[in-house]
């Protein structure tokens, strides 16, 4: 099963069964339903409607040992107009890792630079807050294609970021088949200091890292039952040093592929996706050193990047 450990798959299946059963017992329920874990669509909340959404993403597995980086996102959305949606997020995470790097050490993605790499690392942290605005220019139900733009600034104790996204959506077969494509870019500024606990940041105190991420996300989903959708997602993630998209500053490119399933009722919905890193190319010497089996790890990615559950309630 794409190499996922049976124990992880069994736990995920049990958790999914329990979650769906619990939600079904709540009430009938749906609105702007996200059919994908990663790709956005041009479906927005109607004017005056609210939505509470919880994200849980497990970025699981690196070169060796064990690595679980749980990313949590609690979001409130509001439809200011039928074509403009505003959201606020609180981002936090829990990381547990041991001997995860290509060198069999506990180091890399989101692990503090001054952690003893011979020991296990486990901690929960606050990552920051974000505001998201999506404006829709064209509706996939009224126009030949859906078109929207997305802007998200994020501020946290370790880094600040700005993400800009172009969203396209095309519906087929009387809206039973949805194809979504996103192109986005993010500028990230990370400071090597933590005012609360000096030395706990991802880069050395006093250092500053600037990076640019550019990505293409594509999703295809089909409604196979009245309230059920199933499909597949693809991501191509590219990272550059500094605030530049010049090839000379490129550090790596990575590719991800996996299934997605969605259930939506009148007021609530759930979306589950799992993206496997299927290949990567290290460009910089530093990133090449973090390659194993045609995949990239280190400070960049995981084997499952990641296993994501999104649950929402509309009111």
C-alpha cells in the first residue's frame, strides 16, 4: 500500500471510522466543501455564513528512525459577500522524532538547531496566526471556468510568511466531476531567535533565513454517491534561496501524489487526503546531501507529506 506501514494504516482506518461515526450522530448537514486536502477550489461561503474548521496534518517519516510532525490549524471563515471570503487561523504543532535524518541522527525539519541529535525530540509549539482572503472573479457554475485569488499573511514567533495563490476550477458531467488547479508562491522570513526560549528556533540565534516556495497543485474528484466524493491530488513543490525564483537560487523540486475522499452533508463535512513523496531532485549541494532513494528529507519534506484530515461545520 504505497509502502505505508500496516500499523499506521490500521490506526488511521480506526480513527477515520470513529470520526465519521461520531459526526454522523451529530446532525444533518454542507456549504463550501473542500473536495481536496491541498488544492483549493473556487467554491466559497455564501454571504453572511460562518464556518468552523479544524485541520490535522501528519507529516510522517523521513530517511530513518521515526518522525511524526503533526500540524494543527483551527480556522474560522466568514462570507463577507458571495464572492469574498475572509478567514482567521491559529497554527500549532506537535513533533516527535528520533534518528530520523540521513545520518541516523535526530535533526532536521522543525527540530531546534541546538537539540542533542543523539536523543529523541518531542515537543508541542505555537507556530503563529494567519489571515486569509479569497476573492472569486468567475464562478465554475455560472462561467466557463472558476477563477479566484488567495492572499494569506502569517506571523509567528519564529517566522513570517506571505502566500499568494491563483485558483482555477472546471466542472464536468453536470458538476459531478471537479478539476482544480492552483499555482502559488510563498515568501518566508525566518529569524534564528525565540524571545520565549532562546535557542529553540530552527536556525541559530541571530541568523536570518529567507526563502521562496513555488508550487503547482492539481486535484480531480468525482461524486460517486450523493454525498461522497473520491479523487486524486498531485503537488509539485519548488524551493529557492532568498526572495527569488531564479534557477541559480533553486534548492530542490519535489513531487507528491495520493488519494483524497470527501463526505459532505448539510452543515458539516470531512475531507481526508494522503500524499506520498514520489520523487525529488536536489539542486543545491545542501539539499543533495539530504536525498535518499530519490526523495528529499532534512529540513524540507517527509515520506508522507502529509496525511491530512479537515473537518468543518457550517452555521
